[in-house]
C-alpha cells in the first residue's frame, strides 16, 4: 500500500522522545503522523519525582491512555495504529476493539511483560498469566508486530508464538538533533568546564528493575582513584538511584542531576566521551536501552554493562562503538577506563556516530517503517470476530427488515406484475467474494428488450415510469435482503457488478472482491451512480482497507440519507452507470 497521504497514530502514555521524532520523520515522507499521549516527557518526569506522583502517573497511564487511543481510532479514516507497550496492555486494547474501529494495529514492543518484571525479580503471580495471555492474543491477531531487537524478537516468538508478520526496528535516534546542540548555561555546564581535559562519563535516564545498578555502583565507588581525570554525571530517576547516590559518597568528581529536559540532555550527551547503558543478565531478551543509540548519535562511545549475547551487547560490538562488560565486573571496567587512550576513544566515538547516522537515524528507519506499515495495512488478514459480528448484524437487520417490509414487498411485486408482467423478479449472475458467482435478485424495473435494444445504451429507453420510481426509492433492491439472509451478500460492501467486468479490472480494482458484496457500500453512500468508475472503485477499495462495524454503521446511515434525498440515482444520459470497459475508461463518465 502507498502510505503517502495516510495517517498513522502512535500511542503511548508519554509523548516526546522517540515517538515524536519518528512522527516528524514520517511527516517528512508525506504520512500524517500523530502521537496520542497524556503526558509530555517534562510532566511525566515531574510526576515520577515523588512516590505519590508515581502512583498517580501510573493510574493516569493505565486508565487514560487506552481511552485516548481508542478515541483516536474513531476520529478519521486512513489510519494505522502503532501502540507501544506503555502501558503494557495498550496493544491488546486496540487489537480487541479492531472489529469496531477497523484500523490496522501494529504494536511496537518496547518492553516485554511479564518478562521484564520477571527479569527484575518481581513476583508476578496471576499478573504474569494475564500478561502472557494478552501477548499471545496480540501476536495472533495484530496486523503486524515491531520489536526493537533481534534477541527480544526470538524470545517473544518462542514464548508467545510467531506474529502474523513482524519486523525489528531499533528505537532510533535523530542525529541532526544531536549533531551540535547549543550550550545550555547551567551549574552542570560550569562544573564540566572546570575540568576541560577530563574524561566525561554519564548515565542519563531511568534506573529501573532491569538495569544493572550494582555494577555501575561499583564503578562509581572506584572513581576516586582517577583524581580529576574522570568526571561522572548521573541524571536519573527510578528505584536504582539510591544505590548510586550511596556509591557516589559525596565524591567531588561525581555529579548527581535531576532528570534533564531535551536541550540539557542533548548537550550532556554531546559533552560525554562515554555513556553508560546497563542491563541485568536476566533482562537481555526483554529490553534494550534506547539511551545507547542516543549516545551514539551524539558521538559518545557506549560503555555497556550487559550480557555479551544481549541486543545491547551485540549493538556495541557490531559497530565497535564502545566496550561491553559482563555485569558484576566493576574492576574490569575501572581497569579499562584507566588504560583507555585518546586515540582508542576517538575511534570508538567516530564509529558510534557513523553507525548511528548510517543505520539508526530516524530518517533511515522511517523508510523501513513506511514499507512495513504499508504491507500491514494492505494485507489485512481475516478478522473472525468482525466477520461474526458483521454476519450477526446482517441476519438481524435483514431478517427484521424482511418481516417489517413484507406488506411493501407484496405491494411492489403486485405493481411490477401489473406494469411489466411476469416474472416480477429479475435474476442475474454476479461475482461475489473471491470472484465466486451467485444469483442476485431484484424487482424488475425495465421492460423486455426489443430486437434492436441489446446493449446497455438502451437501458434508459427500457426503464418504465414505475421502474424509475422503484429505483429512486431503492424499492427494487428489497429482494436482495433474501440474498443477504442466504449469506451470498452482506448489507454493506462493494456493490456486485457484472460478471463480464472481471477480466477488465486492474489488480487494485479487483481488491473489491476481497470482501462480500453489499446491498449498499461506501460508494453508494457517497454519490451512488453519479460518480465516475475511477471514484467508485477507489471508494470500494477504501472500504476494503478500512472495514469495521463503525464504518458499516456509517454507510447504512449515509445510505438512508442518500435515498431520502434521492441523490445520485443515475449519471446524466444513463439509466444508472455507463458500462465499465477497463482501465482506460476509469476517469470517463461515458
């Protein structure tokens, strides 16, 4: 599917960061991208600064974010929804409501739950079983799944089953934003200026349950042996922070900072020679610190305290963008820092920046995102829940309408019999879903053709006054309710056209046969027969790509309005539509 002009909604409880940056890059490619979130990074950090604030932030995220994301799914058309695992059940909510909103849902797995909690040593109990069930449901039913690392993807497939289709896209980095960040006047900047020749080591971001806090704390405890040659900045939040505060022990060479805003964050990364990223051994398959890519984009080498076979370790090793140390080996880290030469450090930093620019810049990743989202949106798999609900709606409405309109059916049949004779019902072969042919039945509106009236150009002459009135009121369509009950048609879908049109369709036009034909459709709700073939086919394909119960209800409501207004009954000079002759006739009205 061509994604240009389409709309992508990225959902997360916190805006800003990688999601906002990815949205900007998609916008540059002609894709209307919107991030749905309740908090900016600044407001989120402010809330997370206190125990009470953290509790309120979690409640807000768990309740408000799903509501906002579902609401966005109904706002307008041409959407692909990309929910993150923040909160962890957001993808499941949007997948479960897909029969209603009809959007393609492509979750972005930042962290795996309950895997991340288990890796952090949290006793999950029933929560783990619930999260496992949600993951299996999402992987089985989402239109696609995006992981941020190969190890994570392998582990997820093994534990929860392979998704219908998946891809691995790293979180990425906007290298242009980090190339030359402006100086931010602050006490931190002044402190770094006091030792212009010192090696600057920084840790920025969350210190959660999956991070190797103990090894980093061990490194901080040994910083004193470097004198003034090494300065460390810790700008972090999270449950691991107290251990680092204790390890710093009022060292004049370690500075503890509150969470930084974007400008100060970018400036610190640019001034850092080495940036720390950590993972516990148990977490090597469940999470990948995005801070590593941000550091690389700023030209900072990565000091990875992580298992060698983790995605983080593989990233650093693959590009020779820093150094990887197994968790627990603080002394090895200190020894390496002591022996690190300026030339080696310069090479590592150059490699890091080059790798970020060539492989992980969001401009590069946005092109991959566009291709994958296009595939997911175009190759929508059958949704058994939607199909079941749609069939139930068809039977309920068609059955009720048939009973309620029985007197009108009888009166119409009598009027046709008196005006046109028998048979009162016109039968014709029409192709349905998959091109399979069925018999469509309508009340007759035309008299029998005379010997010289064998083409569709004579339809207007054969249309009787009674037939014209029946078409204007759509009463001629009433027998199709029985076809709906038989399962050959649906209430809503592309109108079934003539069998001889089948070989004339382009591959795109033939997509109208991916779904059951309908008594009415998006094209009929937006102009009926007054549109061109080109417009009509595009409206049919729009329905195929966006079908949902919500869209079906909109079509039915618009159809009632169109019929009451008697709009679009025919094209000028034709009883209904001119014959479709193939692609060369698409834009023609005759």
